[in-house]
């Protein structure tokens, strides 16, 4: 099945974040299955200024936030109302540092859903396929 390509504006319609907090540049969605997102890092992003000034490295918590944003895109069709809440970050591993300029692919795949809770398997890869981080998230979907 071919995915649905989403623009930045379409991503913003699916997630609770504002434009200033958005870390993803584009996405391809396979509804209720998976999402693959593009991230382009120029080095001008504010989180590189002090992490670290002489050797900029993408902070781990920013990678986890990218996972969460990808998950929010994937879960949007199942959200009834409200905001999804991150319940748990599990077994996240950082395999290789990422320095700008860089292009990453962030993916989130639905592993399990029980009522209004979903388990997502997430991965960040360089364009050559090298895995830079992976882990799982548990998300409580927005409720009525």
C-alpha cells in the first residue's frame, strides 16, 4: 500500500504542536500502521548552539521528541478529542551521534493498541540506513 504524503501544514493539523515546536519536515503515512518522517538539520537549529559549541551533536531528548511527533501523526486518526499524552519512553538506545548538516528518517510503527493506549516502535536513521537511535513509546490517546 502506498503511503499518503503529508506537507508541513498537514502535519500541524494532525499533532498538538505549534509551528515553532515542529521538528519534522515532511511525512509519509500508512494510516494505522506506520509513518516515516523527514528531518533536515542545517546546524542553525537553536538546540545546536550550546550542545556542544565546538562539536554540535543532536541532543537525545530532541530525537525522542521527534519520535513523539511521528507517533502523534500516526495516532491522529484514532484520537477522539484532547491531546495524546506520552506515558512511557522505553528502551531508547542512541547508536551513533548526529552532527549537522544531516538528513534523518524518523519512523514510528504501531505495535499494539489496547483501548486508548498504543505502543509504538520508533527508529531514527541516516539516509544511508545507519540507525542512530531506536526505542519504544507508550501513548495514551486523547479522550472525550
